[in-house]
């Protein structure tokens, strides 16, 4: 059995900082080349976490309002980004109640955060704060590939996070597409692969999906399944974890 230390039991902040997947530069290019993002844009990064995606927008010179309800995540982003980027603004708020003024932002991004939101309430809120020419970009990540390991990872995440029932993962295409108006949706995809030890494998899943943590009744069962899955597919103490990042950009549908 796996005997690696259980670093996936670290706090949410530590998991984010150590294991959260960064984003390819060509995804940022997609926003600025195909979605009319610019240095002059005011962008709301909703569910911004520790600021991984926020940094990419700031590095392009945009003004970014990072909205994050979790105090530890938000304060970590503030500590990392505030001194370096004067166009960074941080708010304690939620996707459903951003506290922003009407028609105050050019664009809205949700980078691996949409599965935490109430889809109907945040769609209404996004329409309220978005300027007429603006767009919403939803970015998600899921296990990829047609091999057995990818399918097992996908099934495990479904069992414990519920994303397959309308929030993320295999239903990403339909759930994200349904958020937007029928016309004018742009999309982007990127595939990659990571070689992960046991701690890295667990940390990757815990930092990307809404999985039960220590103290949850299901945590021990989840951990046991992760250990069994890793042991079954590991070679020389590592597994090849393939993933896909997808982004959808458009205007939120008016129908509620």
C-alpha cells in the first residue's frame, strides 16, 4: 500500500498553493485576442481563490477585482498580489452577491470556481454587473483521455463531489453552454499530462474539485479509494494524470 505522507490533509490554502494547476499562456492569449480583453478592461475574477488566475490578468495590465468569500484564500491572494500590482482590488463577496455596481465590469471570469456557485442566482448577478459589450468566461478542468485510469478518476470525483450531476466534469460542455445565450459562444481547450506521486495525485484532486475533507464522514472512504486507485495504476511510485482545461466565453442567457 501507499505509505507517502498525507499532504493532501493540509489546509485548503496550502493545497491551493502547492497543487493548484496553473493556466497555459495560450488560454490567456485566447481571452485577449478572441474575447476583447485588454489593458483597459475592468475584470471581475469570481471565486478567485489565492489569485492564480488573477495574476495572469494583472500581468496583462488589466484592472482586476478579485471576489473571494473564503477569508484565508482571499488574504493569501492579497498578501501575494497587492504590493506587486496596483490594479489589483480584493473584495469579500460571493458570485451571487458581488456587491459591485450595475454595469461596472467589462468581463467576468470564473476559473475552476463555477461548480461552487448557484447557477441561476449568479447568472442574474453577472447580467447586472456586466457592461453591455462585456462577456463571461467559464473555465473548468477535468480528467482527460480514454484510458482506464482517467475513467476511474472521473468516476471517483463524480461519487464524492457530485460534479457529474450538473456542476462540472463530464457534463462541462452542457452545463457551461447552458449558462450562455444561444449565439456567440467562443471556446478554448487545452490538454496536458502530469507525472504525480501519491501526495501530488491527492493534492491535485483536492485543490481542483469540491471533495470532502478531514472531518467529513466520507473523507476516510474517499482517501481509501484514492490509495487503492493510485496503487493499481502507479509505476515506480507515480501515475500519469491527463487533464483537459476548457473555457467558454459569451453573454449569460437572459432566461432565468
